[in-house]
């Protein structure tokens, strides 16, 4: 038999999604893969029921149903500070996972370099490999996860085609400030580089931090490919609804890539989510209040147990420091955590380019009772996982 493709040899399956399977195997409270265990908004579910009996069962237009794109453009235009054209500036994708992959394939030729901040969401590694691009990693330094502007400029000097910006950031919870975004924007313009954003946590930001779209900075709309999704905003990760927003010349190409990758996102689901896209500000204020409460509940619980952790400015992840347990492999630690303590987490090493193995990632997009159960189990952590050596 001939060997399978070389391009697939460079990465493993997703550790995040593997940890969900391991959590299920041990009946652990799954705080690994980031998705909610609470219901999506009732308005969306009610519409879903109606849609089943209406005429939405065949393909939508490949780059997204007209109704959906119009509702999305109306929602995003005021947020992004410009009038987005639903016909020429949007492609609807199967989640932001496809949006990011399509954006990479739209921009990069094999051998092109792409800047990725580390820690990073693990898909970006595979995205670069699958599109033939080569990542240049630039570290974000804890505890604030700021980058060093000289290190960033050194990366730009290598003539990258694009920079990937996850803002708010998974897994470190960073929300980039205007000043940091300006620095990235100035370098992107100086070195003629595209910026591909992953903004799926755009509505999950903790006061006093604010989400700023880098595409809204002067001269950045032209070179920014905004990727995002409805998964986190409306608690519908299984619906796989994502999108790219960018200038028409870029969207023209992204439409072609998307068309041959997946043809289109699920037509009935695009229709059913429209009441969500039409929600007023109160929905987003409530979402923010809900996640602020969950963050406070979970972080206070960790403090009571005495586990050292990051303090996210946005998104719903927290990195816990497991140095005290003396494990060399954070993957092994997470397996023991799932089997002995009954809590699922993701080993930090799957997010860092640097050899970091003393961090694990938990998320708090769960009902209070689920978080309390996880904290209850974690309170036994030192009894159930004795420190090595
Ligand atoms: N973004 C979520 C996480 O980091 C879910 C990822 C996924 O599996 N698509 O856990």
C-alpha cells in the first residue's frame, strides 16, 4: 500500500476533542472542550421547531442564505463600525473552524509564513499545515499575556503573508487593548500583511475590558479577514454556524474555497437562528452578566481550594498551574484528573509552542450546579493526586 499523505503526518487529532472523549469514558465533569451545558435562547429553539415544517431542507445559496446574511450584516455593522454588504462581504461557513481554514487557504500559498501568537487555539497549527503555510510563533507573556513589540516586528521582518489574531483569546483569556491592536495594525500595514481574526468570543468580555475589532482601525478593513461564529454567542456549538466578513475582493476568493470545501452551512439552522441575530443589546448584556457570574463563581472556588490560576479578561477559559503535583506530562496529569478526580481539562501543552507542561485549561461555560460539582471534586485533588517526589 502507498503511504497516506505527508501533509497529515505533521499533526495529531485534536487534544481538546480527545479530552471530551476521555471525560465521557470516566464520567468526569467535562471542563475540557469549551461548550455550554445550558440551553440556547428559547426564541431560537421555537423558530427551529417551525422551520422543520417550512421549506428550508435543501441547499441554501453556497455562501449563505440571503435572510441569514442580511440579519448578520445588520447585527455586525454597528459593532464593526461600517456598513457590511450582505452580498459581497460575507461567507457563511460550517463554524469558525471552516472559516479559519477557508481564510488560510484564501490567503496563503504553500511555503508562506503566518504569525501565530503562543499560546494559541490548537486548530491554527493544523490549519497552517493543511494550507501548506509555515507558522512563526510569537510568545504572549503571562500574567497579562502581552507581546514584545520588538519580537513581533522581528516576526514581521520574515515577510509573513498573514497574522492570526484570536481576540478575545483562547486559552489565555486576553482581550487585546487598542494600543496593542494599533501596534499589530501598524506592523501589518508596514509589512503588507493580512490579519486573520478569530473573534468567536466577541460577546464574552469582562468589565472593564472591551472588545475592539482590529478591522475597525484605520487602514485595516482592507487587510483583515474576520472569522467568527454563532456557537458561543447563542450557545449553539453543535449547529456549526460560522462566517467570514472581509472586503469583496477577499470574499470573492473565500467563496470559491468554501464552495468546494463544504458547499454550505445547514440551511434550516441558518433560518432558525435569525431571531437570535435580531436580539437587542439586552441579550448581549445578559450574556456578559451570566458569564461574569460564572467566572466569579469558578475562580472563587479555585481560590478556596488554593489552585493558582489565570484571571481571564474575556472568553471562558482559565489556566490552572499544576506545578505543585510534580508531573512531567500535563497530558498524563489530565488523564489522571479525569479518572481519579472526575474533572476533564485540556493539557496546556496543546496550546503552547514553548515547552510548557505545568498548565491545564478548564472552561466555565457550564450551569452553576455543574461548576459546583466540578469544584466539589477538585477540592479532593490533593488527596486523590498525591504530589510526586
Ligand atoms: N473552541 C472550543 C475550545 O477551545 C471548542 C473547540 C472545538 O472543539 N471546536 O474548547
